[in-house]
C-alpha cells in the first residue's frame, strides 16, 4: 500500500516527559477517566475540508499547502485519490471520526445529475475505507455557500430555483451521510443571511429557511436516518448578518418554527467569539435548552476579528469546554470536530500532524482537569451555596411559582435590608489556576 506520509509514524502516547513531537503527551486513548475511556469521552473528528482541501490561501495570497497526492484538478479521479490519503491520516493520528461537506469529497459535474453521481462514487470509496479501518462518520453536510449560484443564499435565496437546487443537494448529502452511518447532520448557515436589508425580505427568508429544515427532517424520517440534526451558529462572515447568529438566536428560531425537538446545536469556538460571547457562554445557553449536541473545536485570534479557525491548544479553553460537556453527561451523537486549519506559513504535510496532536493533547488535558474539578466539587458547591436563599422559605416560593408581587411586597416590608455575600470571582480564578 502506498504511503502518503512516509516520514510520520503512528502517533502513540508517550506521556508528559516525552520530547518526541510525534507523540501524545496527554491523550492516552484507552485511559479511563471516570468510567469511560478518553477516546469515548472526546470523540475526536477530523474535518475533510481542512485536512484534504484547505490550500491555506488567504484574501491576500494563493494557497501554500503542499499536497503531493493531489493533482489540483476538480475531477472525480483526483477526488477518489484523496480518500486513501485521508484514511492514512486518520490511522496515524488515531482519530476515530470525520466530517465532510458534499463538495469537499466530490466535485461538481457538468449537470446536477452528474454531480450527484460523483458524490455516490466517492461515498462508495469512503464506505470501503471505513469498513477496512473501523473509522466512522460523525456528521455530513452540504456545501451551500461556495458555488456562485448560492451568492444570495440557498434556503434563503430570493430565487426559488436556487432553493430547489440546494434542496436537491441536501437530499443527496443526507442520503450519503445515512449510507456512511453518520450519527449527525449539520446545517451551518453559510450564506443564509443578508448583505443589506435594503434589498431583503427578512421575514420571508427566515420562513423559507424553516421550510427547508422541515423538509430535511421529513426526508430523514422517510429514509430511516436516525442521526441528530444540528445547527451551527455563526454571526457573520461570509454574510453581514447570518440568521443563525448565536446559540440564543438559533434556539429562538427553532422554537418559533417547531423544530426544536429535531435539532441540537453544534457550537464552534471561533463563532462564539465572533458573536461577542465566550465559548462557555454558548455551551451553557445550548445546554440550558437541552440542545448541546456537538462541538467544532478551534479558536480565534485575539488580534484578528475573523474566523481564523486556529487549532485549540489553550488548556484553559479546553478545560472549560470539557466541564460543560461533562456536565451534560458527555456526547451522544456529537463529538469534537477539529474545524481548524494550519496557518498559511505551516504548509508542509507534517504540520497537519503537529496541529492535530496539539489539539488532541489540549483536550485530553482539559478532560482530565475538568473531571478533577467536577469530582472535587468545589466550584459546584460554591455556586450551590451562592443560590441557597432560593432553596427554602421565600426563595423556594419564588421558584415554585407560588409567590406574587403582593406576597413579596408583604415579605420585603417585614424583612431586614438584604445582605450580599461576595461573589469571590478572584478567589475562584485562583482556584482554577490551582488545577492547571
Ligand atoms: C464555517 C463553518 C463550517 C461548518 C460546516 O465557518 O465552521 O466549516 O462547520 O459547514
Ligand atoms: Ni464549523
Ligand atoms: Ni467556522
């Protein structure tokens, strides 16, 4: 069998004292952390679009990535040739899952029918490699944003023909995901938003988007797809405003259009920060609605206001994320997808490995620390104590819904002036440092 990364060994766990850059320092797949192995907790996935298709171009310059296995053509043959490269990458990194857009894995044809045909052929190839390696599909999605026909949106395009085209693409992407045993299907808004309201009927566009998602839910039922549907919030880029701008906006949309029972959220770190939120804020908003489903793991750059999709190597970030994941009882149909790309300067194939090793180690460390924090219970106890005035007496009546403005007026007039206890933020920040 041809080897595409001949100088890269299979990455194994060597522990914190290893100075081998091609080894894990924290990620030990079979190690148990409170009753589950690390691999079961973390459910790492690689993004086909970044690993195989990202040429590392930016708005000011051409791609730099060296991909000796790729002839640069948009042909079916080239697409088929990428598949074994990707599976060698998954094998060597020990990543169990992957995610794709339909157009990452297979090219547009000369007609829509040929496009669907291309997809089916690559899906067969992927199925064969999954079978041979035991690798699994976490989620699939359709690329409804790259082709010029989607310049004004897909489900929210002012053109019904574009809407129909996008629907056709989703039908096939959903069926491909089903055929590959994917446990989820993602809708990221892409160009579902607007550049300006001066030419936009926002209400009509949002209603169309809801229609589109209902069609997907109906089709899933029809074909027996039992994977989880996810929406991935993002506030802007490429559009000025995207309708699924943050977790709260998505939840409101899903509720308004009776979709909440069918959808969870796939929360991406860099999208959270673009929305002006922290990642843990977005995760908690989703968790509060029982809709924390999956994570696109990456991070932004404090100095750049765009979706830089950097690899998540920050221990604090990984710890905070894993605390939220553990608090909801872990992933079910979702996982941790590295929706992350190397910097344009890191153009050699081995950089793909350094990038993923670092992300996996950060999350492994984050998992261990998060588990210790939760097991020790100090933060949990502090927060419980902070709200204890609602556990009994007047507070319990408020929570139970048996208090009224009238009864609280009577209470407050008789009670002593309220006393506050310190929020102890700095003390808790120090405590977090103790764990890291
Ligand atoms: C883009 C999104 C995209 C989705 C899948 O910013 O993160 O990559 O994850 O369409
Ligand atoms: Ni993403
Ligand atoms: Ni993104």
